[in-house]
C-alpha cells in the first residue's frame, strides 16, 4: 500500500495517495516502524499536494513517533533511516544534528 500511494503521488493523484496512507494508519496492527514510514510518506505527499497545515500536523506526529523509535527500538530506527533518503529526512525534520 505504501508503494501504491507513492505511485498515485507520482501520477499527481494526491487524494488517492493520501486516502491510501490514512487507511493504513487506521490499521490496528500497524507496528511503530511501518507507522513511522507511513507518516513520513504521508507528510511528503501532503507537502506535494500543497496541504501545508495538514503536513505540519502529520510532521509533528511523525517526529514524536520517530523519537519513540530512537528511545525504544534502535534497530527499528535504523530500518526507517535506510528507507528514507537524506533529503526526505531533512524535509521531515528527522536528520541528525
């Protein structure tokens, strides 16, 4: 579903991409690693779509989720860091200082 949302976004189908990711976030068994990745993708798509207020809200949620990964699941954080590019992490406020 994450890849499907990326495909939709690459085609300019931002509403479909956003709906796909929002549905994933409602999934009761989504673990924190994938939740972090979905939030990151959702934030990027909202930025591309020009939904800046929503993107800001999602970015805050993402940064909180990412901080929890750092504290509670270092290997999960490493996985997320391998999935996201450095420019994405900078955009999302997740880059190491």
